[in-house]
């Protein structure tokens, strides 16, 4: 089973939310629909980072670690993740 750690950023106040999902794109839609109470007051969000893990235990460990990181670290992570995704698209690996 593939599972992902993801990082989304609010368009309202630029805050971050870290979570785990089997489908980060679908989960982003749930956050943006207001379906999830914890993020409903800061929607809409954009997906700025995700990482695939082989199992839930690995994903949860990474999620806990990422939640402890400061804003500067998350800003940098998001910036570099966007660049990496653009490079993949240019090389046809989307």
C-alpha cells in the first residue's frame, strides 16, 4: 500500500498543515471543501509537498518529524518541491 505524507498551505494566512493520506490530491479536495473541521477555517489550500512511504508507520514517523519543523524549513521545503515537480514535468515524468 502506498501512503504519503503531505504538506498543504493556506491561501488565507499562509499557514501549513501536515497530514497522511493514500491520495494527497483527493485529501486536498477534502480540505478545500470544508469537510475537515480542523482546516475548514483556513481554506482554500494548495498542496506544496508530498512524500511517498512504503507503510503507515514510516509515514506517521515522517509526519511527526515534519510537524516539529519551523516555518522557515517548511517554506524552503515547499519552494524546492515545486522546482522538483517542474523539472519532472519538463522531462515527461509527471
